[in-house]
């Protein structure tokens, strides 16, 4: 008989397709596949294979957790759309969790969580500090003054050196952290997971003139 508290979490916000299945405090299965593209085609088969490996089905799930970014614009949309669809079809709640928050899970005291924002930038957010740094994109070569903190994530050592802090790896793998946070967090009634964007899409409008629409 499957556990009655199964939380399925997944993330495609960066160059990967990742997932974890959590029951209580125990990770039943995990997947992590590096990939630059193809997450839309790979995500659902990967989730189905993982559930089958454990011997459970979609209807056994109690909750969905999904990574909402910040990260790749298309990748975030893929996983968020999948989470919304599964939650609607299965009649279970879905909770969105930012990767910055997931990385900081299980740490104590002042924490700086960071992700690669490309183009010389870093997504950065503070937790457990009196001087709160809200999630934003910063130039990693010109960081503002920051108090000492435990630094986790992208360029953690460089950020720790800048703020006279200490670098450490995240306590949990990304999707395990998303599942653990989704298990304890409740979104307001009717609120669905939404992408967490800190940068607009890189796609540019077409340079060709639009077609003429005849009356």
C-alpha cells in the first residue's frame, strides 16, 4: 500500500531535468539529467518512470512541488505548466518554490543563496538576516557591501570572500529541498504556482515587417 503523504517535486529552471519523490522525511527516488534543451519532451516520461520504479501511480500523490526559478525563461514555464496541469487533473495542491529558497533550506543564521544569472550576473537573496536582500540580479564583479553570511550556490566562495563569510554546499539536493518545502507550505486558496522571473526573456521581436492584413 503506497504512503498517503507522497510529494512529487520537479524542476527544469536550468540546464537539467530533475525530480524527487518524498514520503514523510524519506526520499523514495530521485532523478537528475543534465540537458541544455529537450526538457519539455523528457519531463513527463522521467516522472512516470520514477513513480513506476517505486511502485506508485499518479493518483497516489498527495502534493506537487515545483521549482519556479529564477532561471531559464522557457525551462521555468515548462515545469510550472506541468505542475499546474497535474494538480488540476489529480485534484491535489501544487506549491511553487524558488531555487534560491530551496538552496537555503536547512541552514542556520545569516545565509546568502545565489544562482548563475549568466552574462556576468548572479541571482542573490538573503535569508535569516536583519538586513534583508530581496531576490535580485547583481554584477558578480561589483557586489555591494554585505554583512558576513553563510554562502550557498553559484560562486559561493567568491561571494563569501566578498562579505567575509563562509561558503558551503546546500544541505539538500534541489528537488529534495523543493519537496520538503512544498510539504509544509500552503498556497492561498485558488493560487497556482507561478514563474519567478528576475529578468525578461532574451527573445527579440522579429525584424521582418508583419504581414499586411487585407480588409
